[in-house]
C-alpha cells in the first residue's frame, strides 16, 4: 500500500545510457516528484521511487514496489500562471512572457504545475563489482520570484538502495526564464543539461545548455552557459503550449558527445498565416575530461 500523502502527476522510467547493463534481476526504477506548494495534498517536497520488476517467461510475472519518498531541498513548481492582466481568459498554461507580447493569454507554458520530472530519467551504471547505478532527471520550477528555473537531481542506487546523491537549481539571476530541460551524463560522470530560455524584454524563445564535471562541487552547474540557438520570433497564438518535451542524449559511438534537441522561434513564422513559428534544432557539445 502506497501512503496517501504521495502526490504527483507522472512517472519517468529509467532510460539506459552506456554499455554497462543492470544485472539481469535488477528492477527498473520509476521516479516521480511531489511538491507541497501544489494543492494536491503533498506534505513535503520529495522524489518518489518505485521498482518495476518483470520476469519474462511464457507467462510473464510483473510487480511494482514502492521504495520510498525521498525528501528533497525545497522547491516550488507552482508558477504564477494565468494571473497576468490582459489574459482572455486567464489559463493555467499562460506563464512565461515573450518580447513584445502584452496579452498574457499568449504567454508560454512552463510545464511545471503538474509537478512531474521531464524527459529523461537517464540511467547509467558505473563500475562492475562495487560500483553504483546513477540516474539524473529534472523539472521546471519557480526558482526565483516569478522566474522559471531548472531543478535537477542525481539519484544513486547502491546494492539496491536508493538515495539522492546531489541536487540543484540552475537559475542565474538575470531575469531569464529557463525551463523544460533534459539532462544526461557521459561515461566520465559529467552532466549536460539543456533547456529553453525566454524573457519578456529581449530574449526570444531559444535553446541553451550548461554542465558540470564529475568532481565539481555537488549541486552546482559549474561550466557556465552555452547557446545552441537564439530565437528571433515569438508565438502569437493563445495555445500557450511549448514542446512536450526535449531530450538530452549521449552519443553511443564515443559515449562522450551530448546531443540535445529542442524548439525555438524564428521571426519569419510570424508573417502571413503561420502564427506558430517554431523550428527544431539539434545541437551537440563535448565536456572536458571525457575521452
């Protein structure tokens, strides 16, 4: 029986990177998040973890076991959406402003209020006997008052036991919203995090990334910020939706190069009948120390 205070909306299954596989009997982790700032009833901010075990045979056997609610550092996914004057009508998806857009109903969806981690839950096994399993994921949050940021986590499983190894929120205090991220790690244990950016003044919806090296201070993205693509246009419809979702993946050839896919807006799409000028861009980067 799962305790009634485990509240969330959406689970991610572990998605394997690298050549080292879990042992044949290891269950697959499923991870969700819960936020005590959302009126669903959660009493603490936490990661909730389940084990899914399937034994493949002529008649397969499957079970799911709750492994625990792991309390996190405080976060707030209850972003103030749908409260901007001019929204007609206000909507819970009208969240992030765009340059030149004054009608709040045309703001972009931050995808945070469902208190769910966003793709992927990237799994990697390090070492053999005596090693550990590591999973990284992220979610969109209100990192500063009225500013979106990316909360990220590294979860470890050692001898079947889970713990939160590190966590952090990437949100430089520059008035730029960062949201809808995706995170992964290379075979050296470095992390790469990609995400969308926008503000209501001069940052059009675009794509950026950051990262950290394995030995860096826990909980910090230490390598600054890079740009994959600057946006030049805005969405002018009232659909508000943005993405659903993005993906950070590691190249299986060298197990070092990060590939990130996301959307951005261009100015040409605002001309004529195309009022949703989104484009897709795939970018790659390689962090130091990974050979």
